[in-house]
C-alpha cells in the first residue's frame, strides 16, 4: 500500500459515515416511512390481510433497524482511530436516541425507546462480529 492510499482510505470511511448519517436523518423526515404507510404498501403489493401485513411490516421495519444500526456501529468502529468497541457502540446508541428524538417532531412518526434498544444492541453485536472476523484473519 502506498502512502497516498493510506491517507485516502480513512477519508473515504469518514465520507461514507457522514453520508450514512445524512441518509438516516433524511429518512426520518418523511411521513412515507411511517409504520402505517409501509404497512399499507406491503398490504397493497402482497394482497395480505391487514393483520398479516402488520406482522410483515414489523419484521421488515425491525430488520431495517438491525441492519442500518449494525452497519453504522461497524462504520463508527472503523472511523474511530483507536478502534474502540465501546466508543462505536456508544456512538451508535447516541445516534439512535437522537434519531428517535428527531422523529418526535415529524407528524405521524412515533419515537420508540424500544427502537433505541434494538439499534444499540444491533450495533454492539455487529461490531463484536466484525472484530471477531477481523482478528481471525
């Protein structure tokens, strides 16, 4: 690896992190991503009953939380110079809490403490898995 590629790589990860944070903030603004709206879309596309569409909606939305905040935790871990699991986890948890607080100002959006807990746990587990895989190489 050349000296130039070593200096560019950290900046690339920082840019990916900033863009990711922007996307999370941006998604929270739209009423399109309310639970009721996404349930209606699932019901319309799949033809499911309302109860089945509601259950599928919960699975899809919580899976999105797990994936988004798990990857965010890994990004934070990569960007933090000391590669601290604790700081990456706390950073992702803080961002999750701020995101839910931000949603409290958006009509038809409901902030949930359960989402912060799910996001925090997801970030922690993804970072642990990332570190485990990285160390096994």
